[in-house]
C-alpha cells in the first residue's frame, strides 16, 4: 500500500499544524492591546516560524494504529515533521496527524535526522529529556546509529544478524580503546 503524495502531504500538514495542532505562541503585542481575564493570549504560529522536514518512510501497520484491513504489513508514506516556535512538534503520515510531542527529546531529533520516526504507540519516548547517558553520547554517532537501525528494520533475519555482529565488534573496539586510554592516563599520572 502506498500513500505517496508529497505536495498534498506537505500542504495538509502545514495547514493542520499552523491552524490547529501546534501550540500557540505568546504575543506581547496582542497581550498589551487586549487584556484577558483568562490570562495570556496566544496566537497561531506562522509558517516561517516553523521547521519542516519531509521524507518517505516505510511504516508497519500497527505503528500507525491500523488494526483492520490486513492486505499488507507495510505502508510506504510521506512523513512530515513540523516543529513550531513554542518548541513542540507534530508528526504527520500522509495527510493525518500521527502524534504531537510537547517537549521533543534529543532522541526525537536524532530519529528525524535518520528519517525513521517511531510509531504511534512509542511516541511517549520522545517526550522530555533523554537519559544522561544518551545526552552525553555524540550527536553524529547517535544519528549514524539511528540510520543503521532504520535500515535494519527492513532487513531479513540473516542480514540483520550480520549488522548486529558488526555493531558488537565496533562496541568491543570502543571499549578496548577506552580501557587503553584509561591505562595510558593512569601511567601518565603515576609518572
């Protein structure tokens, strides 16, 4: 099943985001002119204040929340990610909002860069800060690993196992390098 209409997907996502889905932004001018008993007045974001990314992603049906009509397990669709001026972000698949993230984490932006977003059921992992270990990890390396993970999602068993073996070998080399650096540092401090 294909849902590939990039212009239509992008247009609808932009309209939905700025008119409804993104969080409104504070407007000092409006709040100075109009006093509200309910508090501060927000205005809708403008498209030039937003960051927009469009890419094609292969989704599993359950990642999109589909439970009926099982003619295919995967759906190739245009994915649009719009980040607003309030810092929140909306993820659209084809012309539909998949989810809204109020405080996107670093993991969210790494997955955007890898062009492989998590499904509807996993979007809670994008909310708020990541763990200290994840935030300390180099952004470029994390992005490269996210791209590898995206590729592995569509591989068959043996190919995925080969990639996992190469990654384990890389992890062992990194650990060995870390141990060697610690030993050299200890020797330097003892001298």
